[in-house]
């Protein structure tokens, strides 16, 4: 994601437009797009400030509170599928995609590696707890 433009530039654009100039003129003068100038002025009129909003979202993850449950289920049923885990979590009110479960388990150091005879291998890292 691109870095937010400076508050100083945002203020100068808003002040220029509030002084009676068009947003197109402000965009041309300050070297920004017209839509950016429009957003800056709109934000200024709405809030009185042109400070950028905080970037990024909630990075806590949906599964952190269900870590113990996941470990217990994997211990009880070692070859449980991601679809089955997703269904069990959905029954608990956690709507989550299988790919997110996979990423979470990998981040916890849990993997499911099979050998040629379709049995679990005995090597380290094979559903080893962190």
C-alpha cells in the first residue's frame, strides 16, 4: 500500500481550494490527481482536518482464541481435513476459509506431510506443537 501524502501538502491543497480556486487547478499546481484533491477537500469540509486515516486493519486473527481447540482436534483426529476444521469452527460461530486455517496452522509450525504409503512421516515438524 502506498504511503499517505504529507499533512502539509494536504493542508495546502485544502486551503488553496477553500480560497476560491478549483480542485483541478489545485491538482495541477500541487502535482496530484484531481480525485486526490477532491478527497482532501471533502475530508477537510467533513472533519475540519486533512490528517490521513490509520492504515492497516485488525491483524489479531480470528483463530488466536481457538488455538487450544484446534490443537485438541488435530490431536484427536490427526488426519482431519481443513474442510472439517472449517465446519467445526463454523458450528462455533467462526466463519473462516480453509486457506486461512492452513496459514494459521503453518504459522504455528503445524504441517501435514505424507510419505509414499500415505502415512504420516516421522520427521520433525510434522504436526509438532510449537
